[in-house]
């Protein structure tokens, strides 16, 4: 695993833990952002897209 995928896994775990820890509606956006970003980084393994010439 490279460093970006490890960060994605950590983001996903933090998002899931926050979702079940807090019952506030304000945390829904943050947990969705963390979980979605984590899943994206786990799948792609990169932050920016590659340019095609």
C-alpha cells in the first residue's frame, strides 16, 4: 500500500467513527466528506488525475 491509500483508509475509518459517535446533524457533511474522500483515495491511490497528451 502506498501512502495515499493509507491516508484514504484512515479518512474512511475516521468518517465511520464520527458518524456513530455524534448524534448531531452538523457532522453529517463532515462524515460524508471524509468517508467519500477516503473511498476515492483507496480506489485510485492518487490525488490528482493524469493528463493525456
